[in-house]
C-alpha cells in the first residue's frame, strides 16, 4: 500500500472524527486552541490505536484466509464506506446533543465511537502487509490535524460541512476497497 492510499484511508477514517469535531466546535462559546487540541488528541490517539489493535487481531488469522484476503478488505472497506454514506444522507442528524465539554468521560466515549471503523481497517492492514507502526502514526497525525480543523470550522461555520465530510470519507473508503479488489484480480496493474 502506497503513501497516497494510506493518506486517503487516513482522511476517510478521520471524517467521523471531523464531523463530531464540528459539533464540538459549534457547541463551544469560546473555541481555544487548548480545547481544540484536546479534541484532536483524543480522536488522533484512538484513530491510531484502533487500527493497531485490528492489525494484531488480523495477523492471528492471516495464514488461514490468505486466499480471500482481498475480498475481506473489499467487503470491510465497502461496509464502512457505505455506512458513512448512509449516515451522511440521514436528514436532521445535526449536533443537537453536542456540548462544549472536553472532559475525560465525554471525550473517551466520542473517541471510541468514532474509531470503531478504524479497528476493521486495521484487520485489512494485516492482510495487505502494511507496515503498521508508520501507518497508525500517520493516521493518528492526520486525524489529530483534521479534528482540530473541525472544531474551528464548527465554531465559525456551524454544521455546513458535516454531511459532506461523512459522504467524502465513505466514498474514499469504498473506492480504495474496489481498487484493492481490482488489483488482486489483475484488472488494475
């Protein structure tokens, strides 16, 4: 997997965190760099930890399912991507319940909820022979940066970009899944 694909996966995975960050920013009366940094740190760390955990789970089963690993990657990325597209299409799923709190309990719940998809992507990394440490660090840094931007965007513009971010993230993950499958089937070189 190349740097471009890894970057696109990182951006796609970070779109859930971006959408929630927009909501956090919208709820903040005063958006400080400290609050935005806390949001980014939680989301970045969990978006890095979950694919690492998924990778180590996937490695346990890699030998048994090597012949169908491309199908597994395609199906997992497709399901995650379709779910993100479906969430983006839901009307009225705005930031009604968001609050400006960045305390441990609030942020832990949000970070886990937005990074579950990354666990499944980590499983696909095991089948695709991805060098996991640089990959998860890259995903964490991208998510951290995008989340900070989301807080600021939410504070300034509101939820205008929330659904578009979810839709873009889902489309990216679906396209990468299709590319992996087509490469394995010999359609793409």
